[in-house]
């Protein structure tokens, strides 16, 4: 019963908040209000810029090796205290990321070749 009352009241509160925003919100639109705010600077070009796909590929490779370093640092610090199966897991993790690197090399993501 308490859960049902909570769900009904929270739903009514959310709906009332949305309706209040429409009722009490400002209605007058102008050219200045519809423009994008860029820290007070005037716009000099369109905001929709096209980027080459290779930058996306470099970002993915950065995330690949950043993840590797992020997880290998704590392992390297406590290497002497780790059980043997954890060493195997880290080797497996590294191999999986190296397979990702080999895939990137195979697909020629690392250069303009």
C-alpha cells in the first residue's frame, strides 16, 4: 500500500512539475534567445563540423591502451602478493587487448596506408 501511494504521488509530482514549467515559463521568443550562447563570442561558423573517421579510430585505440594501463598499474604494484590465477587472468586480459591491436593493424587504422 505504501509503495503504491509513493508511486502515485511521485508520478503526480513529476507531471505537476512539467505542467508548471509550461504554464509559468516565458513565452516570448526572439532571435537573440534562439541563438547558441558561446561565452559571449559571436559565432563564426556552423556548429556541425565533419571529422574524419580516423580520429574516431585513434580515440578507440587510446581507450584500448588507457584501459590496459589503468588495470595493469594496480597489478604491477601488488604483483608479489597475487595468487597465480590472477597472473593468468592479467595475461588473458592483455592478450585480449593485443588482439584488438592486431585487428586495428589489420584494418589499417594506425596510418594513412
